C-alpha cells in the first residue's frame, strides 16, 4: 500500500495572512528538498481564473473534463454535481512529501491556526483543536506558536513533527541541530528600561529619528556670521567692514536679523542668525568691539551646519533585535528618548550531573573533581546576555537528574546540563528526560569536540544536555547552543560571527571528518592570525585557556601550516 502523505491544514479567518504565510512556506520547504502539494478550499475566484482561455471555452461547451498540458505543467478541470470528498481529492495527489491545505477546518488532520490578535481577530478553531499557531502574539503556553515571519521555524516544526520517522535522530549535522532547536518556538518578552541601563541589551523596537540633530542651523567654529553677498568684492586691498550686531554663544537664540552691512559674533554651536549664510573664523578677520573686517569672499553656506546634518528626521537609529551600544545610547539621549524597549534577558538554568562532582568550595576527596563547568558555562551565558540560575548537582540517578531538570524548568526559559550523555552505564540523561515526558530532539551531533550531547524539549522549553568533558561542553554551547540562545534573547543576527584568519602555527593532524580547534586571536604582519592552544583535549579545562576563537578545520584537511587561511567563530559574539 502506498505510504500516506502527511497533511497539514492552515486555518484562520479571511485576512489572517494564511495565503501569504503558505506562499512563503512553500519555497522554504522546497529549499529543504521536499515536494509540496497545496489544496485550497472554497476559492471560487481562483476557479474562475483557472477556466480562462481555451479551457474555459471547452468547459463551457459542456466537456465533463478538460485537461491542459505544457512542457512542465498539467491542469485538469472536471465538472462535478457535488463537491468531491476530501479523501477523494487527497487520493489524487501523488509523489509529494507533504500536502498543505488552506482553509479546511474539518477532517482529522493536524491544523495550524493563523491569526492576528492585534487586529482584533479571533482564532478560527478552539486551541485544543490546533497543533500549533502562527500569530502576531503568543497564544497559549501549551501551544507551539510561531511569529508571522518565522517560516523557517514552521518548516522545521512540520518536518520534525510530521515528516520524520518516530524516535530521535542520532549524530546529525551541526546545521541540522541548530535548525531543530530554532524550530522550538520562543517569544522574547520585552520591557522598557532606562537608557542608562541599556548598554549590551537587545533593542525591542525599530527606532527612527523623529527630530533633526541639530534641529537648527549652527556654527561649527568661533567667528563671525554674515551675508556672503556683502563680501563678494572683499580683498586684501579693499576689505569689507561690517558692523557687529550681537554676540551669539551656544545656547542663546539670536535677537537680530542680519541686514546688509552687518555681522554677528558667533561661538561654536551658536545658532546662525536669520539673514546670515556664512561664518568666517576669527583667525581670518580683523575685528574690534564694534566692527569686523573681511578681506576675501566666501561661497554661501560656508561653515554652516544645516539642520539634520548629523541625524535627519526619519533616519534609522537602531533596528529591533540589534545590540544597544554606547553610541546608540547617546543618539537616543540626543533625541530625548530616556527609556527604550528591550528584550528581557532569558533565564537559563544550569544542572550538573555526576557522582564525581563536588562544589568548587569543597575540599578535594578521593576520585572527586570540582564542578568547574558550572562556572565556565554560567560565565559564557552571562556574558552573552542571559540570566543564569543554578539548578545544582545531580548524582548519577535517573530520579535525581529528572527532579533537578523538573525544578530547573520551572525556574527558567531553558536548561543546560553537563554530563551523562555518552554511552556508559552512568549516562542517564536520556532516561531522565524520557521519564519527564520530554521529546528528545536528537542525540549527538557530528562535531568534534562536543559531539556527545542530547537536545530535548518539554512544554516548549529546550533542554540542552552537554557533555561532561569541559571543553566539549563549552564548544557545543557556542556552536549549537548560542544560535538558539540568541533567538531566545530576541537577537536579529543569530549564531556566532565567523571571520577569516591565517594559521600562526601548524596543526598537522589529518582531519578526514573535519574538527574544531580551540585558538587565540593574534595579530602578525597586519593579519589576524589563529594560534592553536597547545592542548586540544576535550576533557581538559586548560584547552579553553585564552581561547577566543573556534577554528573550523574542514573535512578532508590533511594538515594546516603557517599562513593557511581558515574560518573561525568568535566565541560569544
Ligand atoms: N565508550 C565510549 N565512551 C565515550 C564516548 C563514546 O562515544 N564511547 N564518548 C566520549 C566523549 S567524546 C565524550 S564528550 C564523553 C561524554 O561523556 P558524558 O557527557 O557522559 O560525561 P561524563 O562521563 O559525565 O563526564 C566526562 C568527563 O567530564 C568530567 N566532568 C563531568 N562534569 C564535569 C563538570 N561539571 N566540571 C568538570 N568536569 C566534569 C567527568 O568527571 C569526566 O571526566 O564521553 C566519552 N566517552
Ligand atoms: O563528544 Mo566529545 O564531546 O567529542 O568530546
């Protein structure tokens, strides 16, 4: 029997954006090599359009079935007394991976609700009948909800929920792991804070200037404001002498309009008086208390800062999702904006597992080690802009690990754990997650170091269980965890920044499957270079010493030598 093709229906009131969303989703699914069918319901208008031309003529002439074919398309119009059942309709569709339906509210198919709450719209079906939603605001904690432009997230959600076989994938590519995590819906929450507190936060709004800076024409230097036409004939032999009307320091509004034969003494930042179109600096004039002599002409607008020269009305100050920095804060202050909308910091809980772990403040005991990863990972996360809560150390017991996960999930937006993810008898993270009813997204990714990990989700919250090996955990947090954490943070640019660097030293181990190298950024002969950290050991804490780059050794590399170019990720960028 032919495999049943998965069907997913998008439902929502007219104007909710269903069609637009599906239109954007199709290329997204196609880019993932899927064949997609779309079934639309109740669109009399489209049916009319379809029947234009010869097909319509044959159809109107009474043909029961008209088909039109061209090199790469086929269309089929069949007259029916009654509307065919959905089952019959779906039975015609073959050779696709997914059927998307628009507007079918009935039938036992998963349905994704589309709606715009801010436009006063309602959900077309009760929440219980939906599998997910696409909306302009989150709907319900239990319902995966994607924003109206998150087609990538919906594509991944559809693939991982309806197209993949049951069970979880093992040993997937890094990019696939990142995509799976990004597909777990998340909504940054926003808050207004003082701009004084906003350095390093993610802006929650697009801000454009609503005023010109400066908002008046001003002088960029100390000198005399005057009319260019008055000095057209000025020369060394025949200087023009103008009468000084007033003094205009920065902050004082001029009193007099400059008439012919007049000048105003003006200081840097002072407003240009009406009538003046030139400022000549003190050094180029001869003056006394009442007059100023000019001995050369100047073109109109010389030394005048026009309104809006610095920032003009409408100019972009910062985009939603960008990092606020000191210069943005200064611009906001110039515009009179003392509060700014920012994304709340996501709260990430850290749980460490392992019988061998003791707290950093405890004295060493035989076979025990201090829990260093709790501190390394917390520091990385805080530096990246998250709030960190400590979920404690769990002994190697399914019940204890599950209990700490449960508690940590209650206090955070995401849980990161260490240890217990390999294949040993004490690797109990997967059973602990399963005992909580979490959905395991995948186990292990194809990176070295950092392969051993588990990604899961429970009630829309991600649990990223990293390796116990300190360097592996740190590298996997950076490469796999950070893109999702950036999304949680409301960042527009997600994932670490990558740069091109030149090897400072050799790394001569062949890497048939590729690997990542811990390294330091150094500068030599005007080039940004990559110096490998001497210990490249997954279980060593010292492999991270001074490490600010993760170098990418592409599969098939037989060795790297000084001067060779590689790409490297900037840690915590
Ligand atoms: N038979 C196999 N053994 C291992 C494999 C494998 O494929 N087959 N993979 C190896 C790789 S690669 C990694 S990575 C580790 C992953 O192991 P776990 O995630 O289960 O981690 P643990 O065994 O719990 O710990 C590993 C190592 O790290 C130390 N550790 C643990 N937690 C901390 C902490 N919070 N701070 C500092 N150090 C910590 C722990 O004592 C162990 O020495 O598995 C390999 N084995
Ligand atoms: O998986 Mo391990 O994380 O390669 O060191």
